[in-house]
């Protein structure tokens, strides 16, 4: 007598193999998507940085003036969204509310509480989408931000700066 179909043991073993493969593939895929989003945000921040520097070359000042020191409207980039669907954040530190003021409420800080930049801050709030974010990039909601730091010498995850 020949049997047709699978036994319950064969089905359970097949399901266990599929579940194991899924358990391996899902975290790898999520990590790949996260790294791709970080790379995209870093590239877009570099592009915005170039546009801001071009604006400074043309007009002798950074965008954001007359009370709009956190806006990129002057270069037409105030509605650019990061990979997580939030707008890029910008602060003109050179022409901000008090020119040259380096108080914690006006610029982002590193783990030693030193200013990230002295010209302007430009960053993505990252996957947690928390606006406003923590001003110290290694704490709380600031740890996952994609930042421009050291006056443009670094662009990447805030927690790695």
C-alpha cells in the first residue's frame, strides 16, 4: 500500500525550516533597509550642505535671516523630507537669534557637550521621527539622528560621532 501526501512529521520539519530561514532573513533585511536609509540621508545632507554653501558664496551669508534662522526656504529646500518622512532640520548658527551664540538651545552638542558645528546645523531626526530631538546627539532621541558635524567633516549617525 503506497501512501500519498506528506506525513505530519514531514510537514512540521518543513515548517521549522521555513521559520528558521525567515528568522534569519527578516533581521538582515531590516538592517539593510536601515543602512540604505542612513546612506540616503547622509547623501541628501551633503547635497543640502553644498546648496547652503553655494548660497553663502552668492549672498555672503547662510540662508535663514530675519527671524527665519531655522528655515531653508531661501534656497527652496524647506520641504525636503528625509527617508523616514520628516523634514530635514536646519539652524543658522552664524546669523541665528543671537549671532555667534553657542548656547545649548541653539546648537547641537556632542557627547562632551561641545558644539557640533559653528556655521550651521543640518540633520535628520532619524527613524524615531522625534521633533524636537535631544540637543546632545548621544542621548535619548538624539542618538539615532543623522547629523552633519565638525563643520561638515562628518556626516552620519550621531551616536557614532
